[in-house]
């Protein structure tokens, strides 16, 4: 008898890779979602229209059906976990890194922001924390109450074709529009863990293949290597065959719509657990993954002002960006006119003792 799998979601950036991974493993796959964003799956993939955010429409869509494996990448986890109780023996769920205390509201903990890297044992949202984080934490508790052997994947921001909030499009559109100067905040040193869609789906497939090892656990997911904002721009510029100048402005909230990524505090996921338990390694290295994504958006440009553009803070106000660039250049020129005292007499780029010849006392610089 052919094993069956239900993928809840399925049409986002990771969904097609998950569906194909299950097909390759011999499963007869059904995909359930609201039908808002169709995807051209192979004919052997069943489409089920239902809303996984609410119990009644989800139960109506499923009837009395059961599945050998359920992979919930979409919907309300509390709803899908309760509804699928007794309908499957193997439940895999996707949550998010926003469950961690301090991710949504950096002032939730001390010190401000999150200590890096963030492991699965870091504090989760709860009473007194940001409401969204607290709701995610409650959903995780419900998941394991109904499915003690489930596996949970805490995704960071996922990138690749068809991503919900297309990070790379902010860069690609500017290049397509002829912009060659990119505004960033804080030198573009913001570091936020991301996961390429194929790599994220691969993590799920490892848990399908190693069910016992992954049972009852929550895993952080992220690419093996992470890039900061400046590196992202450098990779994207090379992928598009252009040279870009980066101009850094102060982190001022009113200017958050004038650059590619707003993340004033770092989030760096600790993925050592999934690497040790399941042997996770990236299928696609980060530089190649970003290059592929940038070129995909170049060849498949989004609608200007459309649904996906509006899911980001980026407003593409080039007139305002030019004013910020002019202000920054004027500031840099003014700072260059400020004369600082000369360096200390014993200042050196190499502060440790570095004698040029053996001696019993201090070296030539008095170290």
C-alpha cells in the first residue's frame, strides 16, 4: 500500500521542494491550502482547498481522512495540531524564530537584543513578552501536547523564488531602475539568519528520513553560513553584473523605508543541534543561493507596488534616498574637518611585544 503525505501550505518558497522530496520518497502527496496562490504541481499531487487557520473549514476539507505523514508549513499551528490529532502518526511542523524572547521586541530581555548564537534552549516568549512571540510559544506547547513525537522546525527568514517578503527584490528593483547607490543603516552590518528555500526543505526531509532521531524535538534552521547586509549587496551586485556604492546612514526610524533591510539587532541561529542529530548541511551554499535568488527576481520581476512589494517596509522613494545620500556626504565632509589629537606615543596596530632581537627587558617599543 502506498504511504500518504499531507502538506499543509505547499505553494510558498519551500513547498514545491517539500512536495517533490516526498514524491521522491514514494509518498502519494496531497497539498492543502486556501487556493489563493496556485502552483503547477505534477498531476499525481492532489489539491485540497481548505483554510488551515480555522478548525471547522479544515475539518470539512479533510473529512475523515488520515495520512501517514503530515507536514504543516502554513496556517495556525494550534488549529492544525489539534485537527490532525489521531489522523497521522508522524507530524512535522514549521514555526519561526520570532518565538524567542527578544526577537520581536529587543527590550524584552537583558541586554537589549539577543545573545548570539541563539540556541533552541533560549527563553521563549511568554507572559509579559510581545504578544506575537507569546502566541507562537503557546502554539508550540499545543503541538507537543497533541503530538509528543512531533518535530518542530523554527525557520528564520526564508529566501528564494516566491518568498513572502522578498528581500532580494529590494536590491534587484533598484538596479533595474538604474540606481547605483544603495542606502543602508549602521554600515550594513545587520546580521539576520536566513535559510534558502531548498535548504529549509532539506531540513524537513532529513526528519522524514530519521523519524526516531527527530521525534519530540524543536530545531533551529538556517544556512550554514550567514551574510550581513553589506555582503548581500556585494553578492547581488556581482550576480547582476553591476557596481554599487553603499552609503550608510544612522538608524532613524523615519528612514526605515529607504533601505533594503530593517533589523536593528542581530539574530544568529545556533544550528548545531540539527547538524548533530540529523547531519544537516546546506544543499546550496549561501553565496550561490543568493545569486540564484537575485537572478530569479531579475528574470521574474515583481509588479511595482503589488502585493509582494507591499509586504516589505521598502517604499522605493528615490527622491528621499537622494536627499539622505546628500546629507550623508555633507556630514562625512564635515567630520573630515574635525581634527583629533594625534595618537598616543606608544600606539601600534600590534599591541603585543614584538622584539626585533632577543633582549632580557622590554622590546624596542617598550612593550
